[in-house]
């Protein structure tokens, strides 16, 4: 199973720049070992189960909970049985149709 998670999470009570807080979450995801990609508007990661995906989301919140009084989050899931490695495969499929050379 593949669970692609596209999410953003950040405090709304810490001013204009929240990269110091977001970096805590990214460090935790990096240390978890799941494949991920940081984007300008959020992060996409691939888990093997819904439980694993939700555990990472909960751990992300735990990174902010101690010193953030208000946290905003958006979460999208793409769940597919019988597949893995979709973090790269979905992009490669579109690039192939566009005639682009796939980056390895």
C-alpha cells in the first residue's frame, strides 16, 4: 500500500516567518526515514499505511505543541493498494507523457 500525504502545518501565533517551526517538522520527517519532498507550500511524504501516515502527522503537531498556541494544518491523502514508490512514479509518469527525460 502507498499513502501519499500532502500537508502543511505551521503556527499562526508566531509572526510572519515560521520557517524555524516548520524546520522542526521537516527534521522529524527526515529522521523517520519515510521518503518526502519539501515544497514551497508544504511537504509531501509517502507512508506504507494510513496508521503510519497519521502517526507522522501527530508527531508533526507534537513538534509545535510545546510553544505554539495556535496551529494551522491542511492534509490531503492519496491511498492506493498494491503500489509503492509513488512519490517519484507519479511525477515520472507525467514527465514521460510530456516527452521529458526522467531524472533519476
